[in-house]
C-alpha cells in the first residue's frame, strides 16, 4: 500500500516593500449640500497624509466652486454637472 500524496501547494509570492507610498485618490459626490462638502474637504485637509488627488463631482446642484477654492492645500478637480445624472454615474465620472 502506497502512502497518499498531497497535491503540491501553490507557491506564495511575497511582495517587496516599495520605497514610494501608494497613490491616494478621493472621489466626493455632492448635491445641494455645500456645508457637508466643506466638512468633508476639511477632514481631508486635516489628515496626516494628504490625498494625491481629490475629485469633487457636483451632481447638478448649486455651485460649490467657492467651497472648493477654500482648500488650496488639496489638489482638487471639480466636475460640475448642469443637471443631475444620479449617484452612480456621478461617481463613475470621478473615476475616468
């Protein structure tokens, strides 16, 4: 009687530590709530590690350009839709 053999286990590949930190990108969607956008951006600006990019999508509401302009320490891209396109599509706009 021969002993049972186990199938070979897959090799484990360890990733080497990178000398560069990962890129951090944040997508923020807003619709007629500039006061909440201001709180969200303030929170981002207070982090130990600032995000490399922040994309703010205004989904057809009142303009938030003045709120965004207050946060010069953040690299913010503002997308202002003329009409609401919905939460999912607005989020997808930030990805592309």
